[in-house]
């Protein structure tokens, strides 16, 4: 059960916004309350890592992952009947070249919403993948 995203899942994640199935991300605030948001910029960054462009540098997700880096992501496309959850740890990107890469790889609609490139990139190291209620992959 080594955690390595399949080509099918990679294509689904990278095409989520275009397919009308944006990724839902969950994090937890300082008081322990869960927060959900759609993240159309979610993209594959490796076999076991994702990246997210966060347009608002003062947004809640950035504050919350500083205190609790654990996040969950959900993909669901009713047209293809593919769905899965991913759990991992998010960190803010500090490297300028990597930050720019995440922005550049974001869907055009997301880049158009942040033309001055004021946002922040997050990397998500994946720890486990769940499908149909069962863990199907996990980090060793």
C-alpha cells in the first residue's frame, strides 16, 4: 500500500476545475472547528504530493495550517463516478521559484483571479488515500 497516486487520480486532480469537480479542502481552525473550501488550483506535484495556489495571502487556510498542518481533500466527479479522499500535511512554500511554478501550473481561471500574483503556494505531503471508506494507500 505504498502511497503513489495513479495516473487516473493525477489526471482527475489536475483536471478537476475544468471537469466541474473542484477539490474540496478541509482544515481545522484554532478553536477546533472544521472549515471546508473549494480549491480550484489544487494540482499534482509528485507521486505523493499536491500543491495549491491560495489567492488570498491573508486567508484562513494559511493561518490554520500554520498551527495544524493536517488537511483533508476530497475529489468527487459524478459524471465519471470517481471519488476519493486524500489526507496530508500542508506547508507554505517559501522558495520563490517553486511558488511561481505552482502559480503557473494553476488553471487559467485561477491565475486570472490573481493576476498580480499576490497569493501563496502550499505543498501537501500526502499520508493516506481513502476510497469507498477504505484506506487504499498510505505513507510507509
